C-alpha cells in the first residue's frame, strides 16, 4: 500500500514523552520552555504512522484479550534470521540471539558484565549521550577517540589515536555507534575491519550499536561489523526494530553474540527477560511484512533531508549542513554565526520554541552544533525551520535563489 507520511497524527494526550513530557523534559535540563506551541524534534522518535501489517498484528493481539507472560515462538527467531540474511547477507544462528527490553539497558548490562570498575571504554565523540552515562554511571572511564571532521563536512576516524588508546591495558571495551549518531557516518567495510583488527590485537571487546542500520540513504551500503571482520569472538551487536519501525514504546532489542562464553556471561548479567506479547507480534509482522513501508519511509526521509539542506542554504547559509549517510538525524553546524552556544540555544529553544538537542550533550566536540530529528511530516519540519530562520534573520546573509540554483 501507499503511505502518506505528510499526514499529521496528533500525539498529544497519548502519553508521548516527546509531546506530553514537557515537565520531565524541563527537569532533564533540555529546555527552559515547553508549552502547547512547542515543536519537539529532539528525540529519535518518529511522528509517522507505522506499517499497516504491524497495526493489524497488534489488533489481533489486543483482540485476544489476555496479555500474560509471553515466550519467543520459533517464528520470532526465523523472522530475525530472514531479515538480516536477506538485507545484509548476515546468517545468525538462533542460539546467538539474546533479548533485551532496550538498547541502553543492554549497553549497561554489557559494561557491567564484561568490564571492571576503573576500566577504560572507548567511544567516539560526538556521540549518543547514554554511551557516556553507561560508562561513567557504572564506575568506568570514558576514553574518547574523537571523530575527525573533514573538509567535506563528513567525519572520519583517527586510527592512530584509536590504536594508542586501545593498546592501553586499562582499556577493555570499545562501544561503536554504527551508523554513527549524531554525525550520520556509515562506516565502510575497510574502516570497520581496521577497528576490529586493532581491538583483536589488544584484547578489547567490541559492542556495536547498529540499531539505525536499516535507516541509510539510498546510495549507501550498510555492512554490519559482524560481516566486516573475521574477528567476531569478542563482538556483541545490538539490533532492534525500535528505530526502523517507530516502535520504541514496545521495547524490543535483540543482542547478537556468537561466542558462547561471552553470551553466557552477558545473559547471566541480563537475567531472565520476558517480552510483552505486543513486542513479539510486532517484530514478526515488521520483519516479515514491513519492507515495502521501510523503502517508502527511506525515500521520504531522503527528500526531507534534502529539503532541510536546501532551506538552510537559502535562508540560513551560515549553517553548515551535510546530508548524513545514515540515521534520520541531522547535525547542524551553527558556528558560522560567531555567537555563543548559549545564544544559539536561546534563539532556537526559547524564542522559536523549537526543541532540538544542544550539540554539547554529545561531547565538547558538538559545542556549536544542534541535532535535529527529522522523521516527522514535512509540513511540521518546514514550520520548525521557518520559526528558527526568523530568529536568526538579523544575523543571516541570505543568498538569492538564483545563486543557490547555480550551486
């Protein structure tokens, strides 16, 4: 079927953290202003309706009228196996799959199970803030292999620094974000293999968070870390339907671990986790019947990203915008305005009343950036951009439309 992603579905009054969680969001310190006029584009949570087969599957689950303790049927595992083999050429054995109610929860489990207090854990800032929380909150130390921004605006890896930090005997784990959030890099097979080889030589466990791996641009190829290297003995991969199919509220992450001993250690720390019947029916439906919706979604996201880039070029040319290779977040560089990060925040969050995420949440490397999550109806994104651009008009040197066209 054809999906209309321009349709606005009102989420207020539906227990949405994004649209109803103003008090909590302010308590977290994300913003000073949140009211009925706020446009929240700060979290990786789509405002787009899910695939119809998923709706049908959940209706069937509801119609049963009993929601007791649930188990994983064989169909659950075969759906996962088919999805990853068909889309990524990755053959996953049933016994390699460990369920977790969430990716951040799984990361905390991995840190506690496979490292010791005081150990160093490599991350690549600017990066998803819960990586830092999982490390420091469990008494471990962040070891930052900062991403390096190239002249084209894309980010790369400082491999010399990576190896220098991996070889430290106190460094025991590397948490990879792939595709990288917030920069949107989809690492090449060669980059992945090189990182894996370095970790192998220095006995460093790799935790690969690949939950955005289905959300890549049409001209990109996503290679799972498990397919990029032969060194998978100390590799843990996080997969999920949450981001791909907009079901974060159903809590369904699957952790893939091929090494039996590593898997046993992780699973023991995880403890017994039973799914809700909704998580089970959701995964089976989307992995079996959600591909058509996903391809339409990717087209829509690609066009929205181009719209954002074109709008900024015309109305806010000081903002440097690079379309990311993967994810549905965009990493906007506001440094061209030569104003403080505090003033950038005030103009966007308080005056424009648009809720993004301050770049410094992802590390000091993001000081002059804002992260925007764009999987919402395009008219809503357009309104947010117009509000923001009005608050920067006194600083902007707008370029004529014909000059933009020439570029």
